[in-house]
C-alpha cells in the first residue's frame, strides 16, 4: 500500500449516452438510452436523465421503454466512442507511461511513475487538471478517484460521480469502506453477496470484524483471504501498462430465432468477416477459431478449431467457422451466434497450401484462354433473343438505424430519428449547432446517404463553449454534467 494517493482511476460519465447528447443538440438535458433496439436488446448506457426513471445498464430494452417511454433510444456508434476514447487515453499518457485501460471509458494511471504526483496536493492537482483537459478536448466529463491502491481509486471515482473528484487519504481507508455494501468490493457478485447476507454480513465493516478464518470457512480459502484483505483496505496490485488481449470476438443476438440452416451459415460467415476486421485493426493474427451458438432453450455451445499457424485471412477464418457449425444441431432455432479468434500473435503464418490451390485455379483459368471463356459464355447455335432474360432483383431496402449519422445532398448533416413503412425521419443538426429541423424521406432517397460521425467539438473553436466564428446563436457549453448543465430546448 502506498503512503500517497498516487493511483488515479478515471471513469467517463455515462460515456455512450453523454457522447450522443454532445453530438445531438436536441437531446441535451433529455433522457437518452443507448443499446440494442430489438425485442431482445439490452441497455448499454443510460444518461443521468434516464436513470432518474430507473433505467440502468444491462437492463432489457423492453423494460427500459416501459420505465422511460419518452426517452431517445439509439443504437451504439462505436466509431465515435473509439475516437473520443483515443483522445482521452492520449491525455492520460501525458500523466504517466503506466496507463492501464479497462475499457473505452475507464483506466488506471500510476501518477508516481510519471512524476506527476508524489503527495496528496500534487495528486489532487493532477486529477483536476485531467478533468479540465478532458472537458476542453472532448466536451465530455469524467469522474476521478485518487488513492493508494487500485481498488480504492475505483471506489473513489464511483463515489465522485458524476463529474467529480474524490481523494482518499492513506490511513482513512477503513473509515471510508466500513459502511459500504459488501457488493462494493471486487469479486462480490449477487450470489456471494446473498451468501454473506445470510451469514449476517452486509457491510465491509462486517467482513473486517468477522476475520479471515470465518470468511475462509464461508467462501473458501482463496476468496475468503482476498475478501478479508480488501475489507481492511489492502490491495497491492500494480498498474499494468500492457493488458494484452487474449482473443478477439464478435457476436449477435437475433430478434427472432433463426431456423433456416442456410441463414445461420450466412450469419456465421458474416460474423467471421467482422471478427477478422477487428483482428486486423488490432494488428494481430490468431490460430484458434471459436464458434459460439446459443440455442432456443438458452443452452450455449462452443466449438473450436486450432489451425497450423496464426492467420488473419478472412477466408480461412470463415471456412473454419463454417466447419465448426456442421457439428452443432440448430434445428430447434438459434438466438445468438458468435465467432472469435484466440491464440493471438503479432505475425501471420501464410497458408501455403491455400496459396498453391489458388495458383492452380488461376493457372487452369489462364490455360483455357479468353476465347474459350467467351465461347462457354455464349454457345453457338443458341437463339439468345428467344430466351427470356431473368428479371433483375430489386435492390435490398436500406436500413436506417436510430441515432446513426447521415448526410443529405441539400440539407447537410443529420441523424436518424426513426424509420419504418418505407420512410426515414432525420433531424438535421450538428454538434455545434442549435437543435435542428426534422424531415422525412423515402428510405431509398438517392440524396440521403450514410455518413461518418462528426467531431463533438467544432475543430476551429479553441475552447469548449466559445461562440462559433460564424456567430451561430445558441451554442451550448461543452462538458454537460451535473455541475455544468447543458442548454436544451
């Protein structure tokens, strides 16, 4: 345990929902829920306005809609969240070389290792400077916890929410922890919490008073010893800069169970393509392909195949996942599919046999020659005019997901409010504009196209909240939060 609170934990406030509010002026100060919008969707993040109605993360979306029927329900835009996360992580890196990201919106920082702090005063100053920098660069807010250990720093940031900072002075750990619920401690989930409650232990002080021997008797040697140490405020885990991913995976839950075997295979191949895209984006390859299937009765099966060497070839991963699917009975219906790659490496071992087969195929095609190919395509003696030509298939209807960015040739940038019955409704506004007008179009309107997210702050503005140079009225202040309310209309 450190004698100075030089471990910092940052947790962005309602990150996905706050990013959406910052990007959409018409949603500022209003309840926003981000997650899957289908019948089986789950809440990823709810804004603080939505939390007042009882909506929280991991809640079924159908339940959230009952609690907050007038909230804005949006699908996630991970390209935006990743871009903002990278900005935040760059700010953390200026404080110390030891930054341990936990997710897009959460990280530990060892201030002592970076020379940013060596006592309470310097740690407090570093934390306040970080919060101000995050607001200036992203327009969002984050909560900061400072303590002598990772566990206490994380508890402090949670208590500082939203948009606050809490420093726990070394020596005061037990005083702070004592009245907190046992569920506050890492590793104490609903089952363990209920087990401890039945034994008469509901607070961290109860665990400390029970003693190590009693906790070992209740929950086992390893867990009981760890619980007792944490109840006393002891945690000597270091901040680890490199958290090497063990696998890359993607999965989808379907609104309606899939019964068509061809459709299931098509979904597996599509997931394999997405998985390889993530794999390549991380600059990695892998040698074990994993298939996950959750069936109609909620039974979950996993199958894996280990290749001869690491690969990032989409065809190899796609074919391996398809082979794994052959060993799974899907006749009753499938509600979830996932494809992953593990055994990650920083290099790729090329599949020489696949290359050779591809070369032979190309050689055979080349040997035939273009003249033969043309003759095969149009055999002599056939009356082409007499043969009916197949009707061209109509183009697939474009899907417009609520919250996603679009651009119209005449009206500019906007985002999808909703779609259905062949129509799509778009609100035209930008992060730095006033709340915009709503217009409705046909889903196949050629002037309406998908677009990339705009930055949350106007690039030309030196400070958040500065009026735009074109004199646009109603510019809301950046950094919306409990202590800095946003403008809304």
